C-alpha cells in the first residue's frame, strides 16, 4: 500500500487522521517541523516519523521520499500549503489538506497544469469545513437546478481552541468577507445578516473562506456567499466585528482560557466533541423566480475531517485524476454526507 505522511502529526487533528489511516490498513507515517514533538507523536501511534522545516526544499524532498500521498494538517495552511504543494509537485506525491482558508484555494488552482504534468492530484479542503458544505450544496441544488445564488452559514461550538486553530481563525477574520458574485471573487462589506436556522435565528458575519471558492468552482453557481454565526446577536455583532477584524490584522489574539484543554481543529471554531455542540452548516439555494431549497448537516468536525481525509487518501492510492480538484470532485458530491456520524436533512 501507499504511505500517508501526516505533516505536523503531533497536532490533535493530525493524530486523529493518522490513527484513522492506520486503522484503515494504510501504511502510515507522521512528519512535521518539530522533531521532538513528531517523535513523541509517532511513538504513541507506533508509526515511523520524519521531520523537516518548510523552508528546506532538500529536507522536504527527503521527507516525501517513498510517500504516495501527503496529508497536510499543519495550520495555518496559508503558510504551510505553498511549501508542501511545491514539494509534492517536485516529488510526484499527491497532496491533500484539510484547509478552509480561501488563500490556499486561490494559490492552488493556478497550479493545475503543473499538477497534471507531475501526474499528481492536489486536493485542498478535504475535511468537514469544506467537503461537507460542498456535499450539502449539491444536495440542495438538485431541488433548484437553475439556482443563481448559494448562501452558506456555519454554526460552530464555542470553547477553548488550540494555538493553530486560533491562528487560522485570526487569519480568516483579518482577511474580511469575500464572496463570488457573477462568477467573480469580490470583497464583501461587513453587513450582518440574521438567518432563520434549524436551531433558531442567528446573526451571521461574512467571511472569506475556502468553501466559497470550492462551491462556486464545483457547482458553477454565479453567486456564492458564506457567513459564520455570532453569539453576540446582530446589534453587538455590528459593533464588535470591525474591531475584531482590526485586532486580527494587528496580530492580536485572545489567550486560551487557563485550565482547559484546547479544542481540536474543525475550521474557524471548535469542531464539537464530547460535551460540546456539533459543528453545523446550513446551505440555501435560490433562483430568480423565487424558488428556494435549504439543507443542513452537523457532526463532530474533527472525527468527520479524519474520515474524509482518509477516504481521499484511499481514492488517490487507487489512482485519481491528475490536477487540482475540490474534495467533492475527488470523492463524489455526496460522499462526505455518507461519512458515519454526520446528520443531515432539509
């Protein structure tokens, strides 16, 4: 069997994916930037390990030697993905990541020809944050096949978060809102909307995340926008969001609450887990005649991410289409919703 290499495998989501891959019978190894942490993680899993910094092309070449598929679980992926994709292109290794960062998608897609020449597949967003949204979008679009607009709203549980998740969240917040309008990516004003979700009315903050690009690319719908719910309500959100974006752009991050274990990676907020609410996504499709269809899905984000990433590796191990693909294009539009533990409806 091929080998799956988990970069920054000592992170919670990396360990979860590596463990799931090993349990699925894949020859699994872990890797990352900090040799001591990676060695400790590998010992706990009983798998081989390698380490190399991202700014060392020779080291990354050694890291990938004999590896068939690389899964990047090291955040923030706007920083890690370019170096690792480049190493995969040079080494002929398939690349998968679990990002939901718009920057990762925008940098990956111009590499489509290079990936085809190298005979590899590059798949950003093979995790809950993007793959499940893409699945729900395809589901609602079957009810409104001529839809001109798709709106995505994510509700993630609160709680303490790891340093990597907080850095990723800060970068997404600092980037501001982005949407696709008439097929073009544009900046979105900080206008707070109120959505009637299955769990009740929620204020939504526009944000530029990878699912906007992935859904527009995968479906061809000309207008796609994404929001994350705010626990502050519409009035306080209108006051707080500009200030929060300013803090994020200056690099300020609130510290983790003392005495609490960090939550695991599932997107810009906690993924859900024991004692936590699950991550939820809600998707609405509409056309110019007023037809509307809605769908939703919820799950513990980290467990779902691990299952989706492992399934992506299995597909690539058996051969895939070279080039840059969305996770839905690799797995099939409904595959993410079939992962055990996901509830969906609408």
